[in-house]
């Protein structure tokens, strides 16, 4: 969090100080001129600028949130590049203007006082508004890069508060700052940070399909760099340098840094020596002509402040509302076991909602399909007679038909219609039980071999404990438990054996001391809480006996083929819920080792499903493989020979990164059950 906060702290400090200097000089001028009655005009402009910046941030956040994942990447990458342009322009402007900033602002303020109330409002509004928009944009892009908003927002808040304190100090003649040196030093740092934002933005544009080279890596050190170390998180958070970067990222980062830093340093060296005005004294001693205080008001004092806050909020709300995709009017389609798709005509391209009304006497599955390939664009399951349900699908150029599969009887397909137009729509080629039979047999073979190995390992563990070799038992316990954990996809078929082998104490009346607490975690508790070999002999033997029972029963247990794709997601869901929270740790501190074994089981499952996934979602597996490699690197960083860092001892950043990588992998695996769902439409 704190490494992500530093860039935002710096931008908040700089932008806040720049805007605050102008506001402090405006206030000082009015106070010195005896025109305190006009101070509300300044604060009105400031309030309007803050409202504009917050509204702009809301538009960025909520408009981006309504986009697809690919569009969000492209949108974020574009804004990152724009943010770099803003920051670069600001750095060079401040380098040129810092030495004369106070004098320039004084002249503008003096002119504004003579031109009326509107100019005072506009001057403060523009002074703060420009910095506010730049800050909102930079914060949004920084939060995107960090994957969280707490760090960037905290850093920016601290920077803004410090900037306000500095400006107050300048106003009160407390502090004196050499603005030229300040903006030169922070300008150089911001150029380095902006180079990282540019690299991150280019990567987003690659992932959004705008720029090529998404898989052309200049280097990939994820296997050798300790991603959980403090120095890794600091470098990535501050400089946006990651263990793996594409050639385009490296060229953009290096090119920007070389060109911009060279021009910046050259400008500093070539600048003619100038006498730097005393900024602190100038902020408090500005004098100028002021208009006569207003003695009457044509409107209540609250009208303008309320308006300047309300108008940007309303405009932002409209932008968010109209920026979201609107569903088209629904078309009613009648379906039955005899007539399917009655009333269906060629829809226009785009996202469409169809109201499916079952006019028959039987419950039906209804599918929108490509009749040539049987690919499914949308479906409604279990549509009862006389009922109506919505089916939402994206329609693009192609051929479409309705297919109705009643609870009994043959499937009925409507007449096909042709839709003209561009774009693309996501269709899923249906999977049958036959398609999943080969992967299922491969996986059952993998589990069967694993159980054979597990029988020997648990017998060894029981023998260790019976012989009083508790040190060896701890090592052999972990070996056996990891073998069992790597068979995670088969949990659904282990039935009651899972509770006997890997049951948890949660929910038992007496917790870890309950008579029903058995299996690996019961033995773990005893081994790491000082129980004697005599007290652990019976639980260890019960564990070994349960594993033998499972080994004998497994070949005869039913394994629903449709469960196989579900396990790709459920294994890591359990990992995130139990292992990464430390919930299942009974003293060994090996939850991350278990997570590693669960990841191995997920990889094995994906390997047997690969032929089916490759033809249905060719871009899914490369993304998932990258997610797996990222999570594996984070888990490897917590391993030290045969020892593992306990989850509870990970620092906050490392733990957040492991959770985030697991969550991202889960998100990218979420389409698998839908892609490989057994459908009756084929």
C-alpha cells in the first residue's frame, strides 16, 4: 500500500502547493487591501474546482467500470498516456516559471480585483481546477496500476494536507521555500515516475488490443525475482517496473526517460541566473487595488456555492448514466415442443434482450444457436409452460436460430435468419458427456495414482508416530498432506472420506478437542502442540485406515462429468477461503504449502481440459498460464527450503499480492464452467 502511496503523495504535494500558492496570494491580497468581504468569491471558485475534480474522478471510475475487460484496459492505457502528457507539461512549465511565479500571480490578482467578482471566482477556479483535474487523472491511473485505491488516495491526501500547511505557513510568514529548487528536484523525480506510468499505460493498451506485442517480452524474471520482498514491491509501486515487461514497455519507458530527462536537465543548466524573489514574504505582502466592498446582494449567499457544486455533479451523473450501454427493447419469442422461435425475425446487431415465452405443455431448454456449428449465443434453462423469461445475447453478423429441447421428446430448431453487420459475439460450442469422457478418465487415473502414493505416505506417518519419532512425523505429515491437497478436484467424489481424512474443527462442539475431529488436521494439531506419541497413535492410524478405504472405494464411486470443469474454479475458491486466511492452520504454518499443492492440482486439471478449452477459447489459456506463473512465483517466495512462511507472518503487501494474484486467477478461470457446460443443444 505505502509503495503505491508515494507517487500520489508527491503529485498531491506538488499540485496542492501550486494551486495553494495562488489561492494564498489571492487571500493575502484581499486581506491587505481591506476587502475581506470578497473572500467568499475566492472560496466559491475553489469549491467549484473541487466539485469539478471529484465529478471528473467519478466519470473516470464509473464509466470505465461499465466497459468490458478489454475496453477497460484500452481506456485505462489511453488515460495513462494522457496523464503522462499532463505531468510532463506541468514539470516543464514549473521549471520555467518557478523563479517568477510569485510576481506573475501578483500581477494577475491585481488585475482581477479591478475587473469585478466574476474574475475573482474564475481566477481561483482555474487555479485550482487545472490542478484538480490533473490530480484526479493521475490518481485514477495510479490506482489502476496499483490494483487498489487505498494507497494512492492516502498518499494524495497526505500530500494535499502538507501542501495546505505549507501554503498556510507562507501566508503567515512562517516558512520560506526556494520554489525554483523545490520544483526542479521534484520535477526530476516525477519524470521518473511518469516514465513508469507510461510503461504501465502501454501494457494496458497491449492488453486492450490497441497495440501489438502483448506476448513479446523483453525479459521475464518472475521465476527468479522475489516478488514478495519489500524491495520488489517498492520498485513496482513507485517506478512501475515489473518482473516481466514487453519490448514496447521497455522502449517506451527508456525512450521517455532518456529524452525528457535530458531536455529537463539541459533547461535547468542553460537557464540564465536570476534573482529568486522571496516567495514566502511575497505571499503575505502582496498589495493591490481592490474594488469597493459589496453592500448589497441580488441573491442569497448560498445560491452560487450550491450551483457550482450541483452543476458538475449533475453533468457527471448524466455522463455516467448515458455512458453505460442501454439494453434494446425486448422481442417476444414463443417456444414450444412443436414450434420453436415463433415470431423470431432477424434482429439488429448489438446487445439484445429476448423475452422467451413457453406456449407448450412441457418444460424446455431454449438456446440461441448458430445452426451450422451448434455454437450457443445464449440460453434459458428449465423454461416452464406458460412462463416468460429474458434471454440476453450480443448479436453480430452471422446466422441465428432458436433450438428448443423439451423435457421429453426431440429437439426442435427454428428457421435460421441472417444478420448483416460487423462486430463480434461470443458463442460457446456445446460440450457433450462424450467430449468430457476422455479428460475424466485421464483425471481419474491421476487421482488413482495419487491415492496409491498417499496410502504409503500415511502408513509411514503412522509408523513414525507409533515409534515416537515426532520430528520425522512432522516432515512426513506435510509430504502426505500435500499429496492429498494436490487431488483437490476429486473432493466432490470423496464423499464421507474427506471429513475423515481432512476434516476441520470448525463447527464441532468442542473444536480441536472434539471426538469427531479426525484426519490430517487432528494429527497436525497434536504434532505442533506438544502431544505425546501415545496420544497421537490412534488418530494417525485412523487417518491411514481412512486413506486405504478411500483408495479401495474410489474406482467404484460416481464422478459426474459436469463436475470436472467446476473444479477448475472451486479448488482455488477453497484456497482463498481457507488456506490464504489461515483458517485451516492447526500449528504447522504450512497453509501456503497447501495452496501450492492446490495450484498443482489446478494445473493438472487444466492440462486434461486443454484440448476442449483451446478450441473454444484460444485466448483463455495463455492468460491463465500467466496468472498461474504469477501466483507460483509469489508462493515460491514464501518457501525457504523445506520451510514455509506462515500466512499470518506475511507482511501486508505480500499477503495482499498473493490474495490478489489468486483472485485474478479465479476471475480468469470463471468462464471455464460455462465454456464446458454439458448442453442439450447439440
